[in-house]
């Protein structure tokens, strides 16, 4: 919507030293976005985006009122110059009847006699052209000028074309029609609001006048219409007929219900000045159903500042509200009772609306940015939130980079990694089917993911193809699947991928391998207070013999997978792991620090021969089951196959550390405890095959 800056400055005397850029900036900050500034007809024109709720600012007087409040100057109302006035008897005045009293609540008719139709003076034409309006003649141009000045649409009828000078505001009947000013014959439907004479419709109320009653060169007497029409009625008519005019744009949004007579008198005075003639008084006014009084709104200074998050002095609040037509009255304490001007009755309805009025004029940029003060937590932290935060912090500290991928992928990815996902939750090695998307982004994103690995591997491959010497990535996210009964399910997983060479020749470079992945996932589990058992397994997508399922107990289901990615691509190998997080909730209590013994420890090694297929996890579980109180630590030290070891067997060496908190252990005590553990291991796992060849 275009506005003449010269016109605005006449109504709001902003100091001359204030540049147009500053005016545009301040208007934008107050909620009227200035989208452009241009020159036209020797004037500066502002292209302003006026929101639909601010119909009062769709005119120069309304926008000037905002400018005056922003810059703290007094608004200059347009002056109605004295004109020649003729008095008339009631019998000589037009007759106005409102038959649709809820759709037209006020209709003002003002007669100007003896006009001479001619082109408008240059100043008026240039002002209209600057804002994109087309000059027609002095009478019609005045109606458009007052529309853009005060925001009240007007229409001028040639009084001689109205039989008996009788105007009726009513709803149209089926089959009626009217030829509008644009020359189109409009077929009307029942319920459309029209202006009519006793015989026929002569105008579309609030949309456009009729051609048969338009002002032309032969016009000598004018009936000036200034009315208030119902917003919905105008919108229905305009939409049904495919019409949009300056008048309908404003009526559809709700013009000032009390602005009809001032606008009519302003226009009549200008017509008399520019076209000659005499204004006939009194004005004829018909009233339909009266709108209820506008209730005052209670505004609390304390609530305003709390909402704003900053201080706004009470005097500033009163000045800003009064500057745009509100009337704040002290109501005791820190409150005002605020009267609402009639031109704002449709969009200022509660205290929060007054908050907005004060803040936008005061300036949002003058409120220091700050988070609102909240006493205590708004809600307790859920166990899952704490676990997610712990996982991210641990893996980041371990050198992994957090990654985020799409929650869906294609059929190929789902088939390749189908065993990685929902089986952890269901306790089965066969996961439920994937959830298909009804409207996928593409064929590559047609299914909800059942594993986090495809997204991670895509990121890892991207880095690897671009020369990254190593990758360490992880993601915490949701996976999805469908139960056997069709019920959709989801749960949270954490997955990681690593591979490549880390370090440089000065840092003893290290090739990342399967044991780095195993150590990372076991270390994560330890941080979460649990111990994982890796069992060799055949896992689709992983290299046979270098894959395992992860368990939390001997008889429990798998909670994850671990292994080397089976892929033919060139480059360094990638090692992956994925865990369901639900089994690790809740987290264990904080670790307690225990004071170490002041007495010396005794270290002992034990080597025994057992079948190659016996995993270390089973041996460790057996030691743990028979662990004496003085055994403070044990670990796998060595596994040996070769000369002296039977085929199919392996020698495992375990390192034990014994210590007591209250005394120094004797060798006899250590030997006794060590012998018991050795006997247990020999009984459960000792080699029972053939002896090694000498």
C-alpha cells in the first residue's frame, strides 16, 4: 500500500531533519514494514505493508497518527474549510431507508447542489497519481482523496438519476442485476447487500457503484454516500462476484463505525471548493442496529513490564497510548482503565493487545534481550533425557562427532541392515517389518529407519571419499518398525562408526580396528553402569567371523551388534556398533570413591588350556562367580596358539591381583584362593582333547 510522505508530514509534523530512511526504520519497528521507497510526481512514496487487522492505518491520517506517536509530535487533523451552506426542509432532503439493519448500521447522505464537473486541480491529481490512483473528475477524485486521507470509502450519486430521491439499503433478490462502474453486468444472488432505488439496485454496497447513477459531465446535484457496511456481507459479495476494490478492501476489514459523518463533511467541503456548489444541511442519517458500547480494558503496569521483560515508565505508557487515540485513566494502584477509540474496536479486545500497542511504539529494540526468569525447574528431568545427555557427553569426550541423519531411507538400505534395528527391543533376531511412508520425499526415502547405521555410514563414506584419514561418528536417535499385529513401535538407539588411521609419524599413528570399536562400546556401557558380553554371531551386513551380538546377561536377548562392515568399496575398513538405550535406563547412582588398601598387593598369573571356541566372556563370568573378597582385579593377559598347544585349543593367561584392606596377605592365603579358581576353570573349561604332539 502506497503512502505519500509529503501528505504524511502535513498530518504529522515530523522534524525536517529526520530523514526518510529513519522514518521507514521507525515505522517498520512499529509494525508497519516499509518495503520500498520511491519518487513519484515530485513526492517521496513509501510502500508500506499494512496488516489486515489495521484497517485504521490504511489511510494517511491513520498512518500519520502512528508517526506522530513514534516521534512525539501532535497530530494535525485535516481542516474542513467553511463553505456555503443551504438549509433545506425535510421534504426536500433525500429519503434513506435501511431494510437490512444488521448489515448496514449507519448511512449518511449529504447533498451538494450546483456543482460543475471538471478535471481536478493539479495538486489533487498529482497526489492521487503518486499513490497509484487514477484521476477522473473533481467530484470523484475528492471521494478517492478522502478515502486515502481518512480511510472511509465514499460514493457520489448523480441525484437527478434517483427517482423521488429515495435510497434503500437492502439485500438483493435472485435474478436482479446491476451494471457497475467498470461496465460489467453483474448477476446478483439473494443475500447480497445492495443500494437500490424503489425499482432496482443501483450499486453494490461497499464494493462498487452503478453506471446508471454515476457522476458525469451533466451532473449538477450530487448525493454523497458515507456508510458503514457489515464486513462479512461485503466480503461475501466481493468474493462471489470476483471483485476487489479499495472500498471493499477496507469494508471487509471493518472501518471506523463512527467515521461516516466527519468524512462526508470533509468531502462535501472539498467538492464545494473544487467544483463549486452549495452543501445542503442537515445531512440525512439513517441508523440500523446500533453496535454495543466499547468496554474499557484494565491495563496493569506491573503485568506490562513483566510481559515486556524490561522497564517502561508509566508516563511513557500514557503518552504512547494517548498518541494513537486511546484514553488511559488511572484506576488505582498500578492500573489504568483504557478507553478504546472506535477505529480500533475490532482488533483491540484485551489487555495483551494493549501490551502490543505500548511495546511496538516504545520499540522492541529498547528492551534488553533476556531469558524470562523461571523459579525452579518447569518439570523434572526424565531418565531418558539424562541418559541421552550422558551418552552424547561420553562419546564426544572419546573423540566421536555427533551426527544427525534422516529418519527414513530406501528399500536397499532397509534390506541391508534389517537385522540391526527392532530386534533389540523385541528380543528376537528377526525385526518387525519397516513402516512405509505414504508420501515419501523420494524413492530413497520411502521407509522409516529400523537402524541408525545407514545414515551414519553415508556420512562416513562422504568423509572417506573426500580424503579424511579417519572417521569417528555417532548418532543418538529413534528407530521404527511394525509389530506382528500391525502396531507401530519406536525406540531409541545409539550407533557409532569408526575406521582409518589416526595420528601422524610424530604421534605414533594407529590403525583403528575392531577392538577399538569393541572398547568404545564397552566403555560406553560401563559409563552407563552395565557390562556387555560380546558373543560371536552371523550378522547381515558384517564380515563373517568379525561380528558379534551384544548381551547384558547370559540368558537375555541381544541389545546390540558389533563388527566390521562388509562392503566392497575401496578405502579403509569401517567398524560399527549399535545399541538400544532402553536397557540402560535408569542410570546407576554416582560412582563412589573407595580408599585403596595401605597394604601391598600380590600379583599372580594363571595359564590353562581350553577349547578355542570358549569365549573370554564365559571365563570371566566363571571367575566372577567364584571371586574371593581379596581378589581386587583380574584381566586377560595373553592367548597363545602354537607349538605345545593341542590343535583346536588355546592357552589363556590371566593376570590376578590380590589385596586386603586390613592386612598383608601371606603367600599361603594367595595360593589357596588361586588354587580354588584354577580348579574351577579347569573343571569347566579345561582341555579334554588329545595332548599336543611333542
